[in-house]
């Protein structure tokens, strides 16, 4: 479900747009309602998104998918594989490799069971939407090809939530490789959105022997693209993205290899990024602290930039 990172960050194909960024047309009305107290924020759901990386001849690339243009929300936007946490992964035992659950809990700022569920969501969504599985039969191995019919049946069952990821790993005798992930940043959907997510963004390198494919029903295209190239496409207005997507792409341009980005992850600041909105002299000022490029000045009476 690639919309976890998108929900509340941008959407609708008729909203305002600046470069490759746009916002839903209903935002001004909802922001006004939040300001006058008639809108009560909903509690955000936990989610995870994965920036899957691989080295190439002249640097490295990130795996992105484009949401189908026909989708009511964020149609045509480029994003990463991601989706909501399955509560069933909070309390079922998972065979685990890499940093302990306690380590992840401290890093993510949650309790141990929530940390397990968030990491499970990151690995599960990568498998569901890209066909890449960060797990193996032993703590130091990764599964090879996952395209056989029985694997595809398992993936479909996960998408349908007929089985939990913890149950899938247990039945397959697989160990979740948390050491192949690095958590990068955390974004929370604005308070004026009806669907809200507290999303942790992860980085991971494509395991040797595996390949990506468009396994998502929400995407009409997938690409491997250099972060700098993707950011340039956004700046030209050619690639549509939500603020967290383009923000993370710009951050990835500081590195020239997947390993460099993974090595940088442990030192990354995970203070949540949450958009704020205020009424100022007849306009709505929408901003993301620390990300001035996303500031929007929206006329208080309408939905155009």
C-alpha cells in the first residue's frame, strides 16, 4: 500500500501545484476548520516506507513506483513501497536477525512490540509491492528468487491480509533481517487530514540475487532512478511527488553508493516532521518545519497557489 507515505502529504489531481508538488483542493477548508476548532485531528496510524537502493555503473539508484493516474488520491505521484502496520505483528514472535528489538525500540521511539511491527511493515511492504524480501533461512542469509507460484500465492495472501507477516515468516522458516535496514526519517501526516499516518522511512540495499518487479495494484510504473535525476525531474515539474518523497531524494543525493547511505542512517535525526498551518492576513500559510521549499501560501478563500 504505497499510499501510506502519501496520505495527507499531497493528493488529488485538481489541487494547487508548485513544480512537482501539489496539495488537495480540500486542504484550505480543512485548515480553516482546524483553526476554528470545528475539526478534531484523528490519531495517526503507524506506517513504514522503504527506499530500496542499488549501485549502478555511475552511482546508485532508488526504486520508485508511480501511482496510477486513475486513483482518487495522489494519482500520478511517484513514491516508494510502503504501507500501514499490521497490528498482528505486534505480539507474534518473529525470528529476528540484526539489532535487537530493544535497540530498534530506542531508535524508533516506541516500545519493543511496536518496533517489531514497524520493522515487519517495512519488510512486508517491500515484498508486497516490489517482490523483494529482506529475510532468509538463517541470520546471515537472504532468500533468492521469490517469483515461483507458491511465493506469489503467499504474497497475494499478505496483500489481502489473509495472513500476517509474522505467520508467513514462521511457516516459511525465515529470519527477518533487520540488519539490512536503516531508519532514515519520520514524517507525520498533518493534523487537518482525515487519513493520518506516522511514517518511518527506511533505507535498504537490493539483496544479491533478487530483482524488483511491479507487484503493486496501485502502481502503473516502477523505475530505478538516480536520486539526483529524480529530484531534477521534480524541479522541472515532470515528476509529481509529496514533500517527504522529494525531501528524502534530496538527502540521498549527498551519497554516491548505497552502502554510504546505509552507513549514514544510524546518525540520522528522527524528530518527526509535521506540517503546520496558520492564518495570516487573508491567506493560509502551510509549512513543514526545516523544509522551507514546501511552504505554501494559499488564499484563505480558495485553493490556488
